[in-house]
């Protein structure tokens, strides 16, 4: 099996429909995104030397996962940045060790960009801690049905994974 993580560019449009479909069903529909708006969102998240960036997890050339590095993620927390957002592995490929590969890639790409600390929020408990993420606090997102989330940070000056 050939597994790789690539930083997407405008020439990687073959992956956009899959990413847009994932995002639409995960959060886009409930936030009022159309597929056209999601395509614009992904297309405009492809900076090479700065944020935002989109990285794809490929298995034998097929996209099976994605993550993004971004300057912002949630309106109620403009005080902290940058963010790791939209970490996603397609259902048939979960539980097979690909998440660890994504976390190693996040670390490598943040270091390339000079990012010393990054944040994420999630409802998961115990998942990110295994990869050096520190739980900071629970906070209210004010998003109906997803009000309370867990805020994590990751310091890349550490030697942990």
C-alpha cells in the first residue's frame, strides 16, 4: 500500500469533489454551505508558503483523508490562532493507523511554516492527547447542538510526537 500526504495545489482539482462532499455532510449543510461555496472554500485554502493550507491523505492515489491549517476556525475565539481544522478520515479507513500519519504531517508542516503552537477544538476526548495535544478547557461555541467543545493546543517546540 502506498500512503502519502500531499499539500494540495490548484492543480489537484480531482480531489476537490470528495473533500467538498465530506465537508458538506459533516458540517457544511447545517452551516448553509452549498457545494459551490464549499468548492470556493477549498479552492481558496491552498496557499503554499502561508496559511491556509489543505493537505490530503492518499492511499494508492485515492484520497482517504484531509486536514487544513488555518488562521481562524471559530468566531467566538478570535484570540487564538492558528488552527488545525477539518481533520477527516473517510469511514472505511478509520482505525487503521492513518490518524497518526496525519498528526506527524501536521507537526512537520507546522514546523516548516514556523508555527510553534496551534489549536483545535473537538468533542473527542482522549484522541488528540495521544499525539502531544494538551487539553486547555471546555468552551461554548454557541453553535446549536454543538455548544460545548474541548479546546486543545499543541506546542511544536516539544519533542513528543
